[in-house]
């Protein structure tokens, strides 16, 4: 393990994430992990890392990092301009950096979350089989919290690339301000027989009250059936569960909790979770019913 970056400016929410912490939900420990698993894994594969190596997940505004060690890096995910010593470089490719270089990853132009991988992966202690940060539980990552100014980021063992790599243009996602999320009705769709038609027809707008827990949406109210319980006995939550709380506005949940007590009108399929994970406040969302 070697020191590879010093954090000069972390951005509003930069955390260490990998594919997640599995097998402990029954103890109340959520999975966490990168919200856009595709972008995270591609960033690693561009460097020859294992797909599940830990990376830095940056939200909306990127980080400024001083390079302490020669390494290859790759930025994937949201369209964030990256500069090395004030020189713009392209994302979705490997980039060689050397001690003394300054990385400046700027505000998103589209999308929400960018993923910075480094040779050997970001090294922090493995807790319950994962390096992912669970912010609310203060577990994993760097002291269980987002990065702050002055932090030192370490890298694991890995080899520098013999030649640069890049992702073919046709595979690079394009993040739009309007997306369609495929969803399976339920498990409490019987609470919303009339509202279900509204849910699959209406357009919703992403609220500013969204984070790694989930995305709150604003749009037509989803009123439960007369006589339906206001809450249910708490039960396990899956990433993509769409809860309807007391204000009748849907919330698409991610993987930062294990149980919930609000009725769930639908569940977004796993393949489409990355779409809403890359949405920003004001973006529009529609749901498409699938079986």
C-alpha cells in the first residue's frame, strides 16, 4: 500500500465505494457500494484492476487531488471535465500521472456521479468483506465518512499499464435530463390499484432532497386505496424499491438501508438503477411497467 493522492478539495460528497457489502443485511448492515456499478467497473477494467476494486465516487462536484505516486487513473460515469496540471484530458480512458501532478475534476456537465479508479484500487481496511463507505453507520471507507481536505488516499498493489486503454465511444453512456425506468409493480401494488395507472403514466421530477439513500420525486400524488394501511410492518428493502410515504410522493431507494415501513408501489429493475443514480435535481423520470 502506498500513498497516491492528497486531497486538496474533496467536493461535497466523495466516498470510497466498491461493489458493496453483502451478507449482513440481517444484522442491519446495508449493502452500500457504487450506485452506478457499470461506470465503477469500467473505470477499474480500463486500468487492469479487478472489477470490484474500490474507487472514489464523486457526487456533482469532483475533487482536487495532488498526486504523490506514479499511477494510472481512469474517470468514468458522469460527464465531469478532468484536468491534469490544467490540461484537459478525456474520461473513459487510462491516464498516467506522476508525483507532483495536480488533478482537478470539475462540476458535472451531465449525470450526477463520477468514479475515479487508480492502479491497484483505493486501499482502505476491508470491513465485513467490503471497503465501501456506509456514511450513516460510520463504517468502511476512510473512517466511515466522505473525504475531507488533507486526507491521504492509498492505493493497493497493482501494475502500471504497458499501453493506454480506452472505452470505445459506442459504449460510453449519454446521461440525459429525462429517463425511463422499467419497474415491476409491487410488492404492495394492491394498496394503489387506482394510483398505479397514474404512476406508470405520469412524469416526475427529481427533488433536491435526494442522496445516497434514495431519490425523492415530485409529481402527481399516489393516493392509497381507501382502507389501506398508512404504513406496513417493516420488511426488507431492495435497491430500486419505490416507497410511497405520507406525502404520497414516490421515493426510489438505493442500497443504504435494509428495511422500510412504507408501502412500495413498484420496484425498479436492477439494470435501470444506474439511470436514476446519475440523475440530478430537476431531471425528469417516467416509469415503464414490465413483468
